[in-house]
C-alpha cells in the first residue's frame, strides 16, 4: 500500500485497555498503519486510561487507537477520552473491537472520534485514522469543542503532519463519524 506523503508521519498510540487479552487484530492494525507511513507506538495489553494518556502526551501523539473485546467499551473508551483531556492532550480516540451498532452513536457523543468493527479493510482503517486526525486539527484551529458529523477528505487530499499541527492545546475533539463495518485500532 502507499504511504503517507509527509516529511513527518502522523503518530498514533495504540493499546488494549483494561483486562482484554485479544490482541491479534490490534497487531494487524498496527502493521497496516505502519505500512502506510504512520509512526505507531504500540503499548500492548492491559493498559489503563491514564497510562495511555501519559504516553500520548509524552510521545506528542496525533491520535490514540484502542481496542476492546470485553464489552467494557461504554466505560473504558470514554475514560480514555477523559484521561487525555485531563492530561492536556485531547487528541482523537479511535475505538475498535466488538462494538454493537446500537452503542456507536452514544460513543460518538461521548467523544470517541470513530468506531471501527471487525471486517475493516486496510484502506478503511487508514482513511478513518487520517480523517480523525485531520478533523481534530481543523476543529482545533477553528476553536471547535464538540462532536459533529464531519466531512472526510478523499484519498490524496491529506496534508502533512506539520500542516495539521495547532499552536497550543485545545479542547477540540476529532470528527464524530462511524467507520462503518470495520475494525480499526481494534481487536
């Protein structure tokens, strides 16, 4: 697959939050993102929201991807969003895993940037993560501080990481969009 054309790649922290031990899918997603030019910091299993937020801040991550298969997504995913806000690094959180369709709208309302479920193709994963990062930086520049059903740029319209950086911290969140039948920072 083609890589991100950027002098500096987008950086994403990926982790399994909570006691979930199902890590095959998240390792596939990690490889997909790396193959497409992302810098991926993989934290592995059994991470806490606070550890994920601290790492995202330390690594100056552009996004966080978490995977949950234990049914605890309605508690743990918003806890990661909150921990990132409290750490002063409110980047978009992409959730993947076994997420019932009925829970997706509420997760988006709670600040999750995108939800990807099993079956996501590599292009869907890459596009969803890029769109979440770009939507977040666009909203941060405009002072936006809440979820929307944003437009996604099409393939080939993605600026570099340097182009999408903001000056200073913001309370902005990434785009509120469901990734459809997919699996991103997932499994």
